C-alpha cells in the first residue's frame, strides 16, 4: 500500500520558517518533519510514497535526490568533480514527487495523483506526527469496508478550563489543559479506497470540506479512534515543543530502531 503525503501548502502560520522552505522540510532534531512521518509509515512496512508538492516543491525534490549527501559521510574532490560516500544511510523507500500546483487545495492535490493510485492508499499531511498504529488503522478500514477511514484524536488543549459559578462569583472546577476540550478532531491519517476520487472535482476542492462531508452523508466514512500521542506543527511554538521532545528522548512517535 502506498502512502500519500500532502506537502504543498504555504504554511502561512509558521512563515518564519516557510519563507525559506516548504513546511514539511522544517526540522525536528536534525531531520525534516516529513522524514519523521515517513519513518512512522516505514516502521509498519510502508515503503512506497507519493509526495504532493506545491509551494517550493523543488526543495523537496532536491532533498530526496541528494538524500545520501544529507545523511552520510562524504569526500568531495572539487578538482576531479567526484563524490565518495563513505557510510551510506539510505532508507528502503521509493518516492514519487508530483507537482500538484502551488495554489491547489488539498482535494485538488489528491485528484492530481489519481493516475498513480491503483488500490487502497494511505493519506496524511506533511506536518503532523503521532504514535499511531498504522497496521490497526488499515485493519479498521478493511473491517468496515467503507470508501474512507479517518483517524480521530483528542488533541491536548492549550489553556486551562474553568467551571464558573456566576451567582457566587466562584470557580467550581479547574481543569489544566483538558485533552481536546472533549471533542474528537481529524487526526490526519487516512486509509482511502480509489473510489474517493469521484468526490473530488478540481484544484479548488478542499478535501476536509465537501468530500468528507459527502462521504459522511453517504455513510462511507469510518473512524479509527487514536487514543495516544498526536501533534500538528502549525507554529514556531509547536516546532519548539516537538524539538524538545526529540532532544530529550521523549518523542512518542519514535518507535523505530536506528542502527
């Protein structure tokens, strides 16, 4: 099964970084966040990827085209114009990078990779990590036999919440950053049947709006509840949070073993 990664947005809420690079290339530790996402899939045997490029997509192509240079020790002889790779740290991945348009919406990007899809496929965004069990997500999709399965999560709240007694001007209960404010949200990890393409019209289609709403109305959208860690990197604050987890060896999404 292939994993499709949406990596074409402009990342306007973290413009401090995206003015120079596409959001999926923002680093967590010494690696781009898209690498972390691909490692999650790879841990579960998913080795083939389709990356939907858009804004500064050429930098994604350059990164993967020169992956050995980014991840290995090399000797460069400038006079002879040769490069010797001493320790090759290559992943067993096959990556197809597709230009899906700089201004396309998420649904439009998915539509543009239709010819590369033959069977069910995985889909996620290029800015979120989780300790999600991809194997169980796929099993859930197969069990329900719907066109689409979406992971749903309860994200950590940003602020403490209070129950306020207006009559007596007293706080009845205080909750420090309740998880998700008790709401389930789109966790961004999908399993999709190729039948979903009939729900996509053109580049202006927003996957999270009409297509998912129609799939829901048609009773073709199943849910996989992920109760573990999930986090999307939207701001510099989010990047700092994820980097802190990584550098203190507390990153829940890192369940692979590097040699």
